[in-house]
C-alpha cells in the first residue's frame, strides 16, 4: 500500500508542474499505474496522452500537457531483435532478463512482443535506446542485433485457459486456485497491497470477484475470470480463467 501512496504523490507532484505551465513526460507505466494517472488527471482537469510505441500496448508512457503534442514528443524507440530463428528460441523472459542484466530500470522498457513468426519487438525510451543498441548483443546464447523499426507493430495477447475449482468467489480463494497457493499466502499478498482488481488496489481478502474481472497479482501475473461453468454437488464452483503469459 505504501508503494501506491508514494506513486500517487509522484503523480500529483507532476500534475502540479503541469498546472504551473510545464509539460511532463513519464516513463513506461503498467496498467495499474496508468489507471492512477488517468484518474488523478481527470480529477484535476489535466489533459493526458499515452503511447507505448506499439499498437494496443499494455505499458505506456504518459504525457501530461496543456498544449498540443505530437507522437515524437513521447520519445519512444521500437526495436526488432534480429536473430537466427532456425537454431534459437527466445522467450519473453529471456528478453526482459537480459535487458535488466544491463542495469537499466524496468520503467525504461515498454511492451515486449513475440508474434506467431517468432519475430521479437520491444519499445524503449529514446534516452537509453542508443545504449541498448551498443550493449545488447546476446540473448539466451543467441547472437542478436537491434534494428529500429518505423512501421506499425501490434501487441499480441497470449494467455492460457485454466479451469479452477474453488469454494467461494472470494478474492483469496480465486488467487489460490489460479496460482496453486495456500489461502494464507494469497491473503498475505492481498494484505500487502500486491493485488489489483480491474486496475484498482484491493486489500479486502473477502472481496467477491465477478465474471469479467481482471486481477493482477504482483510477482505472479494477471488473469481474467472468463466464465462460470457450474457448481458441483459438494457446493464448489468450477470456473474458467484466462492467465496472461
């Protein structure tokens, strides 16, 4: 919860800068952080714009401005990772892990996209783009080269369908069912402010979720309640969830 409070303060301080006549460009934010920015900007009457460099981006840079803006103002570079797809397999975790090993911050990297042809793209801030091009040469033992692209790249949503059996619709029960955790562990994650329901931080372990709700659990991932299937004779609920990969 402290992280949420600190982030709110950070956003409000930048809103005050915009009120004072400045233009503020934020780093890449996740969906939950973006929701906070949008809510606070709306509340304070501050125009905001977002761009992730990739169509349908999950992670976006936000520009807070009273003035007209252009796409170039977001200072985003999109790279394609060139590698030998015949001999090497590179996954999302390999790309992110290698990038983080260079000592950069997560907020400087946007979406990482791997399409059906195994072409890999990622967006980054203009400020560190040149550094990455000079320093990033290998991913998962594969020799790679970064090529800047100027054409449209679209995000690809990959998810795993999973049927779960739970005793109730409570938030802690659902999280336990999805990630095979004990109820006490799920309750701990919720109590520590690490769980978001529809992009809003939720610390109520007994909160009842609904079909269509998106739940984000920090350090574990995101899933959506897709469908209620049936109720068993023993009174347990069978549900279908979509887990983002």
